[in-house]
């Protein structure tokens, strides 16, 4: 089992920045990749950014050039640096870990971008 705890959400004006953190515990050596998802009101959850344990990254098109996902292996923590935020970035952001035993989710953190 893997446990994930997120932090860093909040309310920010359009154009501002936030950094989300997600710390993993438990069977962390089974993790193969980590990702950030978001779910806007009335919409399906979508992947925003993903990073493998080998530091290969990928991003959803709308966040390319604005968001950066990174991994601190020593702290078992994945970050999502979000810059130039837009109102359409509003939603609940979830951290996810893919491991040999399945996918695990954090509890989610709210990000609200005001116009």
C-alpha cells in the first residue's frame, strides 16, 4: 500500500502561481510513476502532468509551458509548480502513484483561480 498526502492548494488571482506537494509513504519502492490529475466542477478527472521514476515527464497540452512536475526522491515528494494560472485551471487536484500493486490516490487539494 502507498499513502499520499497533498498540500499547497488555495485561492490565487489569474496570472499567479502555486506549488502543490505530494508526499508518499508506505511501499514507495514499488512506485513506477507519479502524476497530478485535476477535476473541474461537472467534468471528468484528467491527467495534468506525469513523471516516471526515471524523470521522464509529460503534460496535458493546456498546461505545457506553465506547469512543471518534479520529483525529490530523498523526500519521497512530487511537486507541481503552476505558473501563469488561468481561471480554467480551477479544480480539485489529486496526486496519484502508479505501483506494481495498483494506482493510489491522495485526498485532493482545491485550487481556485479568480479572474
